[in-house]
């Protein structure tokens, strides 16, 4: 503490250490002292009692004059008392310290002036800062989810094995979205994915994430393909030529090597001739695989297997028991019969009848005498069937050789395979073209057959 010497005189000092509290000391004459309880200059003997402490004023123990305590920022009497300005009475220094010191640090207590508390102000300030941050974050997220004003179209390719995070980064690279992390969180909220590998269209720069997910969920574009259609009845050489025309990037030598290795279960052991088993159909092949003959031939082998099993070709021997007499018909021979039916029939209704004629002639021990086998032996579909042509020495020439040719003479379709496995009941041994629509006349009488041949020639059908 420090004694503050009052100015001489009876008037109040020019300044006080604490506004609203006592002046520093007695008047200039020394005849009066400041009574902080009553807030006035009084005779020393009349200063009021010291509150509940029971210290009498005046000569009995009242303070002779106020002393300013710099540490406590309050008036003291120099004898262990502090004047509590808020309560308007003297209190012991220990009571004052207990009420106004925290963790050994003096905290001066001011009277409540009715304004907002300091903690309320701090709390409101923090709330305002947090609110502003949340609003700013929400606005930023919204601009990421839907930036508006979608820009240029973007082509996107998702590679095989790409994760959702990989796709998000690809979209960011293409400037479709602005933030891959926000996109991943949006996916969890809105749903979508996983996304398939492939090429996508319909995406734009600065596109809303919702519409991006819609595009990706629809899946990639169908990969570009090259298509080849192989009709029924083609020879291997004709099939080879059509393949090379449809796929100009394919190496002919590679195709020949693949054909030499081509095999399906129905083929005889050791056979390297794919005649009859290159199934006729339409094949879409990925352009990226169009130069690989094994891809196309694999599709053809698979198609042949599906059809042959569906028609019961592997069970041909049982299905055709007795059709050719005691001679059993193997599945491969049934396929060869189907190839002759494919070459001879002009309308669907005649297929199963022609098959029956073939089996009846085999049963009777007759040559098949099918002109299509002669043309196959000659290797020329348009060759005139002269007498010398009919005498061509070839195992395929059924005008000269008995029995079934050693291999099919073309690639028969499913209808002809079905006809060879289920011939129509009948005793016919002969048939000849009867009209321009392709209908054949069937008979079991040779004389009747010759008559029908004459009529066909008269019509210009032969």
C-alpha cells in the first residue's frame, strides 16, 4: 500500500484513484478526514463504525484517514480493513481478498452496470463466426454439386478395373466435376455406381453431379463392331473369301492357319477339313478384335455347337436307326446329308422329303446321283453338267461313287440339319424340279420320274 497525502484545504482533491470512490486524504488543514462510508469530509472522531467487524470509530479504533491500496484498487484504513464500495461498509482484508482474488490473481470487481456480460458477447461472436463458416461451406458445396451453365460435350472412357475414386478423378481431369471428394460423398448420399468400363457420351463440362450419375448409371456405349453375315450353303473357300472382305485388316495367312486348326467335337478324329462346321449366321465382332481370326472362328464353333445340340445331332445314330436299312448313320454323316439337302432344296417344305429320298436310296443300295456333289467335286458352282463332268473321278461325285461323300459339301443351316435328322415318311426314290418357285416333284417310279424330267425340260427348268 502507499499513503496518499491529501491536498491542504477543505475542498475535495482534484483527482481520485478510482472514479466514484473517495478522494485521497484529509483536507489541507488536517482537521478533517474522508469518511468513505458516508462519502464526506468529517471530524476524525466522527468517522462511522467498521461494519460487522465491530471496530468502533473515532478514538476507539476508527481509521484516522483513508489509505489507497494500489494492489486491491480500493480504500483501506491502514489497520487491516478495506472499504467495500459496493456494499458501503468496511470489511476485513481477508474477507475482501477471498471475494476478489482468483488463483492468486487479483480480479477487481465492478458494479453491474446493466450491460451484456462479457461471456455473452464472446458466445454471440463465436456463433456468428460459426454461422458464417457454415453458410460459406454450404454455398461452396452447392456450387460443386451443381455449378450451372454446363459447357462443352466431353467423351469419357472408363478403363477396366477402375474404382469409383478413379472415375471421380477422371471426371475432374475432364472438367466435368470440380471436386472428386465431393463427388464421392454425393454418390454415397444420392446413390449410384459402381460404373461399368467403356465409352460414355452425354457428359459436359461443369455438369451437375446428379446428371453425371444418371449418364454413368445408364452404362457405356455399345462397343463398335464389324458384322459379317454368312449364308447357308457356302463352301469353305467362299466362307474364307467373305471373311477377308468383311475384315480387310485380317491377315490371310493367319486365317488359313486358324482354319487348319479349327475343330468341333463332331468332326472325325484327325480331320482338318472344316467344311460343314463353319456355321452360317450373322456375327458381330468387336472392331478391336476384327483382325484376329480365332475370335470369329471361336464364335462360329460355339454357334455350331448350340444348334447341333439343340437339334440332337450328336444322337443322330439313334434318331436315324433303320432309315438307311442296316447301315448306321453317324452324326458326321447326318451333317453331310444335311449339306446335300441344303444344296438341293429350294423351298422349306421339300427339305425333309429330299432327306428321305437320300436315306431310301442308301437303303436300296442305289447311288445318290445328286448333281450338287458333282459341282462340289469340280469346285465350280456354275460348271455345266456335261457327260465328262458327270464322270469326274472324285469321292464327292455321287453320280459315280456310291454312299455318302466323305465330308459335307457346304455349311448347312439349322433347318437342313433338322430335316436330315427327321426325314418325312415316304417311299420316294426320285425328285425333280417342278416349277419356277422351286417346288420338287417326288416319286418312287423311275418311268414317272423320266416323264417329270421331260416336263421340267419343256418348262425350261433344267
